[in-house]
C-alpha cells in the first residue's frame, strides 16, 4: 500500500503558495496595511523560491503588482487568478507530501472554514484547483484537516491539539484513534503527540502553529506566558508540561508578545488578537517572523536566530495581518522540492 511522508518545513522547497489579502470582512479598515505587510513577506520568501499568489481578479492583480514594485520585490513571483474567500491558504490548500518513489503529491483534505464559521466555497474550490494548475497529482481525502493544525518534524513525529482536531465541528464521525490512523498513513508519522488548547482569540479552535513548532527534527519552540494574570498563562503552562514528557526533544520557550487588541466594527469592546511569534514561516533562505513593536520582539528574534544559523531571521510588523486572526504561517503553504 502507498505510503507518504510530509517533509519538515525547513526541508528544501520548490515554492510557496500564498493568497493576497482581499476581503474587507477579514481585515476591515486595515486591509491596505495588511497588503503591504503581505508583500514584505513575499519579498523575503521569493529571494529563495517561487512564490505563487492567488488573487481574485484583474483589479487585485494590478494592486498587487504596484505594491510588488513599490517594495522592490525582484524574486520569482507568479500570480494566479483564483477567487478565494479568505487569505489563509495554509488551511484550504493541499498539504504537499512525498510518495514512496519520491514524487510530490497534493493531499486535499476537506476544508469547512474552521468548523463552519465563515463562507468557504471559493477557498475549497481554489484548494482543489491548485494541484492541476501547478501540475501535481491530487488525492482527495474524506477528512477535515487544516494545514495549520498539524506540525511535523519530517522524522516520524507530529504535534497537534485536542481543542482543534478533536472538536466535533471538524470530524464528528471519526474517533481519536481513526483520526490518528489517517494522520499516520497520509503524513508518514509513527508518533502523534497531543497538546491541549491554543491561545486566546484564535478562531481556529487552537491551531498548533500559533503555539508550538518544530525547528529541527529534535528541537521544538513553544509559546510561553510569564504573567499569571494573562488568560494564556495556564493553557500554555499545561502544554509546556506535556512537551517536557518528550524526553528526546529539546524544548525552547519563546515569549508571548504583549497583548494586542483591535475593536472590530460593531463590537462593544476591543478583541484580544491571537498574536504570537510562533506563527513564523520557514522558507529556503529566510524565517519570516511576525513582530508587534514591543520589548519581547527582539527576545523572540534572537531566540530564533540561534535556532536557524543558516537562514536570515526577519521580523515584519504584523499587527494589521493579525487583525484577520492569522499571521505569516497561516498565509503560506510550502511545496517540497
């Protein structure tokens, strides 16, 4: 029977898929700024690999081209006209894996907009079209799974959260054991390690890519909150305790930024955004990290620089992106070479 392996994110990429921020309903009055931050991300990624960018149509394409020129983006960028509902293509694009012969294959899990929270018909259509456009074999899998909900080290271990993958709004007919069986088979892992909850403000029900990431086959970075009065303190402490049971792994703590808020139109009070340094993206030449103009930015960047001596670690101000409840990892999906 065919076996697959999901390469780790730091393994060589052929390219990265992204989607241009386009929906007012996601970024509101900060859409213009979010687009600038997106283009800055593209600049650094495209210096080491091809970046494919989904846009809704010619108007968005013209806007994107102007910004690429303004930010002096000279790398390999290819624009695809694919209508989407939202920018978070990590979750609705296929997960690219290697088959037993070393070929890259696109695994298209079902996407239901994080448990049916938002419109997703166009996202699901685009996710299904991408393999054909880029020339990859596609395998459809009858299971809801978002790319941001799983994290692999490329060497048999997968991290995920109970609050997301075991939420009945995803796969109510699958048991934990059945979910694990599919993850083992399709992503090529033999050990699945479950953390508990995600961070406050995360509308995905607790994606792993906001709290804990592999940075090598035996090293994990995990978000940590020192303030006992912060609502993230106890969930992140619990996750850290669980991680400490992984005796063969080096666990590195990375601070949470100071709380970040935005008052959405129609809301009575500001909303606590899911700001986290852990939602970074590892490209061929750079690690792109969201930063938030607070004292902890440099601590996070220095921590990651020590862990990625062979890549440039770049902090990009990401407040306006995070208003959409995601960051740079959520905006990207890698294609392994």
